[in-house]
C-alpha cells in the first residue's frame, strides 16, 4: 500500500486537439487518481499532475454540441439556468473537459484534492515548463486511439 510521503509524482502533457471529450476525460481521471500506477491505493492520493493544452479544440460525438445541456441552480425559486454545450464552449472553452473529469472523480475531500492536479488551458501555451511535463507513455496513449 502506498503512503502519502513516498508517492513520486510525474507531470504529463496532453494535447487535446481533435480528441473526444469523454474518452479523454476517462484517461485524465485515471491519471490524476493514480489508477495507472502499480501502487494505486484507493484512499491515498497517488495520482500524477496533468497539463492539458488545446482544450478549445476538443470535440463531441453525435449531436451533443446542441443536445448536451449544462445546468446550474442559484437556490432561488426559478433559478435554474441551462446552457447548451456549444454556447458553453464558446464562453468557457475549458469547461466541458473540466466538468467531465470532475464528475469522474470521487465526490469527497480526496476527489477535490485530486482535481487540483489538473491544469487545463484553451491554447497551446502553459506556464508549467519548469515542471518539465512529459508526453504520455505509449501504453496510456494507446487508450485514446481506440
């Protein structure tokens, strides 16, 4: 079993250009949770950091651009706000991918801690050059090609 003090974290760089949101989100969620590592422990944060670039170029399959609806509620009567994915992507290009990953991690303290290791950028520039992020290993990259 892994211990928090012994976990060695890596930084991975993922180019999201022309990737399907759901398939990419599954891969990212597994990496930030640490499920790709042999020392994965469910109650310990063993995940790695993920830097995603070109998030504005992700795509949905089928008719999800017009049929997928994001909802938020203000907790006032009549305060339900709905916006379709195409309009949300126009306003906030990183939101679709962030929400997809957030909904795949545990809904507790551990999940919130794991989400801090996800860095998403709309363009191809990111401020994490000092961490020297590496490209995904071929074994993980093959999961996106399916």
